[in-house]
C-alpha cells in the first residue's frame, strides 16, 4: 500500500469507561473531551497488527543466516508517539526512529504490539 494513499484510521480511549473504541466516524462535538483520539501510523507490526499512536511495542531482535531470519531475543518496550513539531510518528528511545521513508516497513517488522499506554502503562521499560 502506498503510504501516501493509506486510509486514515483512528481509535479512541474512552476516559469515562476506561476502554478502547474503534469509531467508524469521528464526531466533532462536546463529547470529544471524553475521548483521546489515536491515529494509525500506517504500519503493521510483525504479526500484522495495526500500530497506533499510544501503542506499546516490543522490539524483537533478529539475526539473518543463509536460510532464514531468526529471532534472537527481545529488547526494550517503547510507546509510539506523534511528534507535533516534526509531524511524524516516533519511538522515543535512545535510537529514535522517524517513520518517514521506506525503512519504516523494516522497523515495523521488528516490532510487536503488546498493549497501549492507557491500559498497559506498566509494560514500558523504565
């Protein structure tokens, strides 16, 4: 899928009911204050799960040999954020990835969504 032509998808954290919802339509009204809207990055993790802003992802380190690529261990967990100044999604770690070129697909293949910041904040490495 051409990343410039990807669908714009959102999910929302319902502050009152403490749950994630997936609205088909976003309504701009007074009820917006009851939700935190999170945009899809346009990427899928290694399991084919959509990666959204606010997701907690785990790095899976791989090693390539002549026959196949093999998992060799798990790394840090990080939160996906949207950087408003640079207008891009990021992983705010020592190695800050900006998803603005074709390398984003390679990075996403090394990630696994394991939760989100609202339901599972305890999963982030401190």
